[in-house]
């Protein structure tokens, strides 16, 4: 049987990983500034993480949500503590798309309304409602098309207020990434997020903070949306939550009340997933990884801005993007094959950095050196 060929892949086989590094089957070491798409939060194969999951697997790996799973309560407690949202309620699932799907569904149940506001260049996942709220017609199948999603320009307060004025009583939710990832590392203005909060309050709509990529400490705060100083009604999470173990979830403000069977899942919140998620939070706390993300992130952004010839640099904490000049458009490929550094990308010509939150200054310097060399090389190519 062949694999269903939906991914353009790099010809590299990773056989070992530790911290911010991975090794291929030839023994070559790579610096990982991509984290398998923002997933590796505490570093590859962290000993505490491996130990907690291994011990859990030997005890009980899975049972469904038909029984009490104290690990879920322990996770909710810890998550409340680390995120500062102890009065929220936790619903666990398995991925980012599923988290957003449940968030929008819950908003619709709660308000009895159908319309969702999303923004240009958004990415919220590939399941039916999540992909409908994603601004990329190429990945929206005919069956996913719906008139219930209203796309507005990102960071445009006037457009948002006008839309609410016209049809506020039909709006179930506004969904927004605190920092657009797939869209090219675009920060939501703090004032814009406050306007979302105000509109949702005025019209009884639900503010959904998609924190799947920008959340879980990556920005230096647990949720990047919280830089705006207002609370969302629902925060969706996945990626860094399990450091590679598939786990996602939403946390829900206390005024949104649950009803039996309104949401559900077979695998979500299983014992192994909870052990992985707990290990991540424990390491984040003991190793002060949010502080490190902020510190190394600021250092990287400042240094990248000083590299002559590089385009605009954007980001917060360890979610950073920069525009690659046309004459250096092969930079991502060159970083990988010449310098053995994994990075991410976004169209058009944006390099995305989504490393482990434990990235060291030394590894940041190695990357900066490689970028400087690439820019230099593209401006003054050496022909052999
Ligand atoms: C902001 C955002 N939301 C949702 C998703 C979907 O997450 P998943 O791939 O886990 O379904 C992604 C994935 O890239 C994302 O970046």
C-alpha cells in the first residue's frame, strides 16, 4: 500500500532527538527551530516527560470518559495555576482543529446563533467548521462551504464594529489567533482584541482565542491574547500542550454552562495524554520556560532586525517571522541543507521560527550566524 501523497517532504529521516536538536539516520545533527510545527514546547525527549509517560503507560494507558479520570482533574488544576485561569472549565480533545471545532460549536449552543466572524489570513484547522473559518479556499471542500462564516480584515476595528452594528444579534462568536501563524506571523493589535471583547459583551457573542499555535507560553505569556489585558470566553489549545503527544483542549469561562452530551470524544483526555500534558506544565514551571521564551525571543528579534538586507521582523517570544528578500528566496532550503537548521515558512517568503521554549542563547547565535551568511551569500554570490 502507498501513502496518500498529500505532503511535500524533505528527504531526511530523523532517528534521534534531544532538546533543541535532532539527528538523521546518517548521524548528522540538526538544530530544530521548527519543533515539528510549533509542537515541541519543552524540548525533544525531555527526561521528565519520557519518565512520566512511560510510568503512566505501565499503569493504565487508556480508558474512556465514562469513568472518573483523576489525572484530568490534576491537569485542570495545574493548567488553571500556570495559565492564571483557575475559574475556567477544561474540555479535552486531541488536536487543534478539534479544539476550534468544539469552541465554535459550544459558542453556537450557548448563544443559539449561527454566524461566526473570522479574519483574513486566518488558519483554524481542517475539520468542517474549522476549515470553513480558515481563509484558504484551496483547502475548503465544497461540503465545508457555508454562509455562516463572515471574513473581516485582520486588525480592522471599524469593519468589526460595522459588522456587529449590522448583524450583532446573529453573531455566535468571533474567532481569532493572537498571532497568526500560517498567515505569516501577524500580531493581533491589543486594541483590536479589546474591541472584540467590547463587541462580544455588547451583543452577547463569544470571544474565542485560538491559541493552538501562539499559546501555551510561546509568546512569553501563557496566552498571547492576554497581552491585551482582557479575557476571552474560550481559549483553544493543542500543539505545545503535549510536546508531541496528540492532545488538545478548550478552556471555557464560568458563565458558559455545560450540559451532558453537548460535547464528547472517545480519545480526548485519556490517561497517557493527561500524563504528557502534566509533564509539559511541570517542566514549563520548574525550568521557567515562559521567561526563557520571552528573553531569547527578544534577543532573536533584536538581532534579526540588525541583519542588513533582511525584510521585516515580526513576533513575540519564540513565535517569530521575517520576510526573506527576493534574492535570498532559497533561504529556508539553504538553512536546512547547508547549515542543518530546521525552520518553518509561510507564504510569500516568510521564515517562521517555532522552536522549543527552552532554546538556548548559544543555539540562537548559531542560527543568527547562519542567516547572516545566507544574506551575505545571496547579495554577493560566490560562483565556482
Ligand atoms: C492557529 C491554529 N489553529 C488550529 C490549527 C489546527 O491544529 P491541528 O493541526 O492540530 O488540527 C493550527 C495548525 O497549524 C493552527 O496553527
